[in-house]
């Protein structure tokens, strides 16, 4: 019997198109003799679709045609219901058409950015209780938000560059004090970023006060939380992928992305075309760095993965200051572009084996989770004493301490 694997992709994110590319790459890598793949495309409006049309990248040029010729589906937020349902079964209440498209055994989210990589979608899967590969709600949220991530890493002794953070409303209400803080604590140049986006969206370099204001105004269009970081002027970026869970993981070889500017842009990451994905960007694999530095980066990537309680496959991006060879964690991508398969191929794990491993990890975590205790058999309503007073408190809105 084949395992039914649902691959979720698309989503309400500025990284929507990149998610489609990554997911179709992953779907094509599965061993079709072992798995029945159920593609579930999430539109920019948040509606779910499945069917053969979603498997061809060319169909995404005409979204109206794609959605009209695909089956709209949904899942119930009910624990233990792993069915995928037709949104429009037809025939009314007494229709004989089966409302269930298929039963999902394992889910693999390949959603980049907001509403998919930030814990929101993972929370839905955890509510349903379905086995899924990748970070859970907490680690997804912490990994996605650059501010929270840096706070956690710094508290655990993992080096990050100095930064200042604030919200868009704070920027609107006390702009001058934020500028003063950036200039006094960081100086110029700095990098301005939305706190919870990837793929270099909304990121800009500021070399003076005027450009700082301009770049922050731009970043405010994309996120409520903003971060301004000290910029390493003579910087080398190195990436390393990590696979497993926080108790048992391995790190890949390192890569050095090649950038023509101060940081790797969206165009440089994904300029290889509609089918290429992240692996087509210009890079050196393995990175042309000393073995000692490579080992230090691989260890730091693994520690970042562990400290954030990650799961599945992630990519950790670090920065090396060429002035003193100090290494700083820049960010973690908990669902990396192209699932970093190209790094694992260079590490001796094929894309097909990578997908096998993700399915295995999902099922193992489900078994471990099911061993935990989440409820007690006691029923306080059947205990008698204190029930009457509790009802009075509930009616008056005074529930007391819980």
C-alpha cells in the first residue's frame, strides 16, 4: 500500500511563486512506487485546489484557468480527521458523489514566508493531529521572526550581529528616537529588514539618515515588525542545511552564494527561471573556505537548528567578517527554497532520499507525540463539590485563576 503524501504549496505570501517552484521540484523527486502524491495548491486568496493541473508549472501563467479546472478542497479542523474534502461535491445534501477526495497519511508543507512558514499553517496541522514534516508551530514562528530568533540565539551564546528592532507604529510615532538609537548603537552602514519575510523581500542597505528613512518606510510596507542590523562591510555569506530533528540531526556541506551587491537579492536567488528555483542561483558548492571554518559553520548551523527546536530540513545562513574571520548567524530558513536539495546531493543524499527522510521524520514525530499525555480522565463536572460556585463565577465572567 502506498503512503498518501500531501504537499502543500503556494499560499498568501510574497514568496508564493517560489513556493510553487520548490513544491513541484519536491513532488517530482518522490519515488512514485512508494508514494501517492496529493498536490494541494493554496491560492493567493487562501483557497485550496488539487488535481493534475496543479502539477504543471506552465498552468500557473493563467490562474483563472488553473483554478477553474482544478478541484477545490479543504480539511476539517477536527483532531484525527485526515480526510481531504471536496469544497463543492455537487448534488446537494443527498448526493451520491463521495465528498472525500482522499485520506492524507503525511503532510509536507512547502510554503515559504508569511501564513505558511511562520507557524500559522503548522498550527492547523497540529490541531488536526496529522503527521507532517518540518518545524512545529513554535519553532516555525521563532525561526521566521528575525527579532525573536536573534534574541533566542544570543541568549544561548550563538553569535549574531548587533541590531535594533521596533514596530511600524513605533516608527510612525517616535521616528526621531529610533533614528538616534540606530545611529548611536549601530552607526552606518546598516541593513534594514522586515522581521518576518524571506527571499530578500523588502531588504535594503542604508548608508546615511536619508536612506535609513527611505529603507524603513519600504520595509514597513511588508511587515509590522522591523529590524535594523549592523552591516558587515567586507562580508562573505555561507549557507549550510540541517536535516533531522533537534535531538538527531546532520549538517550538509557549505555553499557560498555569489552576490553582485551588498546582499543576495531576490533576482539573484531566483533569476534562473520558472523551473529553476533556488539551486539555479550562482554559488560555489562546496564553499571555497578552509576546512576549519567549514566545520565551525556546520557546527553553528546545527546548534541553531537545535536551539530553535527545529525539525525536517532547514537552511542556516551565516555571515563571515573577512576582517577578523568572525562568524555570525544571519537567519534560518525553516522551509528553504528548493528544500536545499542541491546541498544534500553534494553531501551524498539524493533528492529522492531526502523526501524519504522527511516522510520518515513526520511519522516518527507523530509516534513520539502520541506517547505524551495531553488530558486527564477526571471530569470536574462529575465531582460535585465546587461546581455550583464555578457556574456562578462563569455566569458573572469571573473564572478566577486557571
